[in-house]
C-alpha cells in the first residue's frame, strides 16, 4: 500500500489467526466477516488520520454530550479503540508511522513521568490513579499519536475546518440552552449537559473549549485568499463563538477572548499602544455586555473584592501551601479538591476547586511539575510564534496559513484564560502541543523546499533549462 511497506511476518500472522479462527469456529458466516475485513482494514488505513481526528474532536468538544442522542453509540470508546488499532497497524504492519521527537515532547515526557512516578505518594492514591488511568494517560498517548499522524497539508486543513465546525455546533447548542433556560448556573450562566455531569456543564470550562475554535475562526475570517464561502463561515462561527462565550459570563473566558483577538491585532496593527488602549476599553465593555455584574457570585452587589474572587484567592493560597508541603510531587493528580480542608486557612464548610491551571498544577505536581509544565507551554508558544514570524509563511497555501496564524493565538488564549480555569490535565493544552509540533515539522519541510527553489544553484539550473544565458 502507498506510504509504507507491509510487514510480511505480520501479514502471515494475520492469515494464520484467521485460519485458526475458521478451524475452531467453522461457521459459514465467518467467511463473510473475513471477506469484509480487508475492506475494513483498507478504510481504516486509508482514512487513519480522520479516525484519530474524530476521537480528538469527540473528546475535546464532548460532541456526544452536546448531542445526547449520540451517547448510546459509545462513539468516544469506539473511536479510541479504532485509533489504537490504526496506530498498531501503521506501526507494525505498514511501518509508516515515522515517529519523531522535539523539545516539547521532552518536557511532556518528563512532566508525565513525574505525575506517574509520584502517583503512589498521592494524598489519595485511588483518586489519583482513577484520574491518571481514566483520562490523563490517554490524553498524553493521543498527544503523540496526533502529532505523528498529522503529516500532510490536507490533514491540517481538514483539522482546522472540523475544529471550526465543532465549535460552531457547541456554541449553537449553548445559545439555544441560554434562550430556553436549560442548565443555567446562578440563573444566567449557560452550560451544556450539566444534568449528565458533562465537562461542559461548568460555564468556565465551556468558555475555554470555545476559545480554541475561536482562534481558527478568526484566522479563517482574516485570510483573504480563502474561498469566499470559507471566510463567510469563519465570520458566522466567530460571531456564534463570541456570543456563546459572553453567555457563559466567565471572566476567564472573556479575558481569553480578548487575548486571542489581541494576538491577531498585534500582527495587523502597527501601534501597540492603540492595541492596549482599545483592548482595555473593549474588555470593560465585554464585562458590561456579558452581565458579569448581575452574577450572584462575583456580581456588583458584593462589596470590595467579590466572593468569587476571594474564593479563588483562598484556593490559590491552599495550592501554595500544598506545594510547600510537597515540593517535588505535590498532593497528586486530582487531589486538590479532597485536600482543600487540610491546607486552606479559610474553611467555610465546603471543599473548593482551585480555579487556575497554574495553581492546580503547582498543588498537584509541586514546584518541579509546575516548572516542567510552564516549560512545555512556553516552548510550544515559542515554536508557534517563530513559525508565524517566518517570512516564508506567505508562500504556504491559504489553508496552511490559517493554521499557522491560529496556533499562537490559541496558546495565548489558554495561557490567559487558564489563569482562572482548571485545565492542566485534560485536552486543551495537549492538543495544541500536538498541533504545533506537527505544524513545525511540516512547515520545516515546506519552507526548506521553498528555500532550495530560490537558491542560486536552483535558479541557474532553471535558466539553463529555459535556454537563457547565465549572468554572474
């Protein structure tokens, strides 16, 4: 098959397994199944990247919870199995997965190793192991898989279009819930799937999920060489995402929105002072439009520093105390909530979430873990920014430029909004790490080709082929 060599030993083993199965279960129906298997394998290999991408979309955007009618199909589980099967086939049978390494992966591997090795020393081992085995280990595994599977321009273009479409769907359902008064927190803040315990049932987490497709929608909206229909869809998606983020009334989400838009403005507007002024005024207007003052927590009715802000400060203080007490490994992944009582100086009878990615990582992995996590985020942003500033980017196709321009905006949105939202051990940053690593690898090859074509040797050969005299 194209793109790799079939492992002869593996193929023989496959036929042997089929033969043994038919011998043990001599049922004629098995022959039909065996006849379908080659076509199924061909489809999985031919569209292997899209199997992995579908798993990422369902996991990140929680599509099966946005549209509950899909829940009985168990699509995330099926797509997870399909993704692992595809990786197995391409790694051992086709031998064309071609893994590679980069600096971000080094920090990612070190951070994951720290979380794993300190797991037995968690304050509550059962809680930590459940979080590690249930979600975190799968996220890390798929981070590498996504990065290694994204190799073609069509992969990046399809990914950014699907991300915008998924964000469009999530934002649309959020606005419908707002209009219908479904799942509202504090009477005004929109959520999705709160009654079924969805991740999107928290308005802050919903806002952060919407920020990533917002970066791609903004990029598509501003890319003049895209087809008109695609730019128009980018505009519509941008408006819906913006309205949905407003409906969450999440201060972290609004700050993230300003950060995402600010990155694009920084690259388009020469006067940085103008950007800062307009951004500050715009943020104040957004807070007013979103109705933050009407929230029952963190509203204008609360005197001084509001209850919501004070709750965060108390939680951050507790996180600091946890890290001081456990500087190397923290209290363990997902253990902050269950240890709040022991480390908080302001106990009100309830445990609280940390409401900060950075303080959450600090509390649950210690100072060492926070250092590795910050290094992971910083190097990922640095790579994406260098790509954005590379003059050769303009030679890429419009679809690729959308991804290049959106990458740093998405990371900045995470950095800013993550200060007030807890997202250190789930998809948002890890998906961006995978995207940037794959993007850097692909663009490196494409830009190298462009540079080779512009080299004196190439130009001289081109002139010779055209019959033109060389000038020195």
